[in-house]
C-alpha cells in the first residue's frame, strides 16, 4: 500500500498520542525524535509491503506464462495466494 508522507506523519502522530495518552509509554527522548523514528518504521513497513506486492506480481506473470497465458485463472485470487505465501516465507505480516 502506497502511503503519502503526510499520511505517514499523521499515522505516527496518532500512534504516539494514543500510546502516551494510555500511559503505555514514557518518552525518554524529545517528541520530534520519537515521531521521526515512528515515521521511519511505518515508511519502511510500507516499502516492504510494496516490494512484496511487486515480487508477487512478477511471480504471477512468470506462473501465467508457464501455464500458456493462464486462461480461466482468477488473477486476483492467484496474486493474493502468492502474496500470502511470500509474506509467510519472509515473515512479513500483511
């Protein structure tokens, strides 16, 4: 899923706000530093998911070519299955 920088920033702010409001964390660094770290983690996770999607698309195309075009195959369902398998193999939660 492609997230815009503004979306990542808002998500990071919400995560930090909810964790601090619930008393689940106490900041040991400046708020801005913590927000930057959260943004980095969210961005990295989103990039990992994008990479997984691209790899699944590539594998789907290879599979369909080897099957003579994959006539009668539900591409969406097959892509989902490939993506889930790749995520499991790589230990990525989707």
